[in-house]
């Protein structure tokens, strides 16, 4: 009963989220057009968030061979990644003492959708890589590191 209620609330939230992103896409797209960018195409992208999988329909704008996706920029999505930065953060930094397989099972129960062990391992590798990059360049500050991941 509780799980069904949670799933219904999640579905409504996802619908509201999609509507909000459509509004952001139109609003940010208008600003880009004023700056000289032109509409190129509409593309779909499936992204897993902490509240579930969402298929975003977003517009692509071009200028001087460069592409921009206002919705992706607004959400801080990593190019070509199917996971939100918030989800990757959760996967990378929570339950570090668990194996990837056990962490995947933990998150599947927590979020009520399937997360593979490979996803957990990828999130941990990505977090470690960002951490090493910041340490190698000698400008590591925890706030900047967290900001870059989120």
C-alpha cells in the first residue's frame, strides 16, 4: 500500500518535472536566440534521477559549430551521461563500505527502481577521477569538488 502511494507520488512529481523542464527549455532557448544562437533540432535524452528515470525532450541550439542544450545546462548534466549528477553523488559517497553489488541492492530498495552494480562502480570511479584531478592541479577545495560533481 505504502509503496503504491510512493510510486503514485513519484509519477506525479516526474510529470510536474517534465512540464517545468519544457518551460525552462522555451525560456532559456529564447535567451539563446537573442544572443545569436539558432535552433538546430529537438532531441530526447533519458536520464536517471534520484526520483526515477525521465525522458527529457530538449532543444539544441548552434552557433559557430558549437552546440548547446539549455535544459542540460540548467540541470548541470554531464554530456553523454544517463545519470544526474545528484544521483551519481549519492551512489559515489553513500555506503562506501559496501561492495558495488550490495550498494546497488541498497539503492534499488531506497529509490524503488533498478540500479546496477556497474552504475555504482561507474559513479565511484567518476568521483575518484574528479577528486584526483583536483588534487593533481593543486587547487583542491572541498566546496569546488562538490560543486563540480553536483
